[in-house]
């Protein structure tokens, strides 16, 4: 779907633009709320900014943002629940590393 193909009859729409410029329109009110709540936190927005540059693990994000790994992990769960990021697991020096990647390049919010 192209950006200009969004239905103008709706009052409020949210769309996510992926790497290949495909627009995914979010129509579920529950999903829109999860996205907006996820973006309401400065910490979560900072996490998104960091992983826009490339996939990162929790400990690297925590070190950059000068926060605990537990806090970053909790924030990542909220971003993952809103489907703004995806997480993979790989082995690390001290167990399993959780690697977070951004799922979308752009967020489009349209008010009719």
C-alpha cells in the first residue's frame, strides 16, 4: 500500500513503513494504544534511536544509555509487545544475549 492510498474516511490512522517502503496500516485500537504507550517513554525512544543504527544487545544499550540491564530489558519487552522491534537470542560470553532490531523505518500518524 502506498502512503497516499490511506483511507481518508478514518479519523485517526497509524502506519509503519518497513525497509522496502511497504506501509502497514495499524487498524486495531489495542495495537495503536500499545504503540503510543511504547513511544511515550523517553527511555524507549532512546532505545529505538540506538537500534536504528543496527541490532544491539541489552548490555550494549544499557552501557550507552547509562542504565541497568534490567531496566533496558523491561523497556525492550514493551517495545517488542508493541511490535516496534524484534528480538533474537544468541550465545554470549556469560549466557544468552538478547539482540534487538528495529522492525520499521518510519511511523506515520494521520489525523483526518
